[in-house]
């Protein structure tokens, strides 16, 4: 395939026999296409999880042994925008012609929009401002919501900043 998709995320898991401390488990899913018939599923999906360092090495070993990396034209790395996830992009430049693109995943984008709006119709409108690259309308809508619901100012501003800081990454998704 010419395209590879990489989704990275983390989960916080409670442990036993470890003072009940939470441990961050990093997870990465790779796949090379999406099949929609008869049911939607990811082709050649592979799941990796690790609580120590080393997950990138596992993923790279799998990719090198499973694919002809010289044929990759595009690699999409998707995630929530965490620093470690954005840094994953640096490991997937397999050849000079490979475009490695980070995109904020749709779940986290839609979640941020939902926290701003709390209304389905408004979520569609404000999402369209972002998807159509209308930053001015997005900010104006957020500011109107803050004026109308001053008790939600902190949440709206936090999610507005999250979207603005990941603006180009959201556009990469679409």
C-alpha cells in the first residue's frame, strides 16, 4: 500500500501491588486501509500497547518486516495532540518521498466541540467553521457563548484554545 495509518493514544490504568498508582499505557494501532463492505473495518490492523518505553521500536519493527516501506507515499499519524504522540511523526519518515502528516483524531475534535457547545445543532455549525477554515467565525461563536453562559467561560476557553492550537492538525484530518 501507498498509505499507512497510525493512531496513538494513552490510557491510565490502576495497578495492584504498586500502591494502587496509575500507570500510563501507550497504545498504537496501525492499519493500511478501511474496508466498508459488508461492515466497516480496518485492514491489516495491528495493536501495540506498552507501559514502558519501547513501543515505537515494536511498531517500527512490525512495519519494516510487514511492508515495503519504500512504497509509502503518505503516513497519517492521528491522536489527541499529546507531545509524545506528535513526536511519533519523526519516526515514520521512511524515505524522501514519504509525507508524514499529523492529524488530530475525530474523537478528540468532536469531544472538544461538544464541551464548547452542549447543543447538537450548534456543534454542527461550529464544526463547519473549523472544517472550512473560518477561524474568525469560530472565535466569534465561542465568545458569544461565553457572553451567554459566563459560568462556562473556563471550559469554553480551554476547549477553544485546544482547537486553535490544533487547527492545522484538524484540517489535516479532513
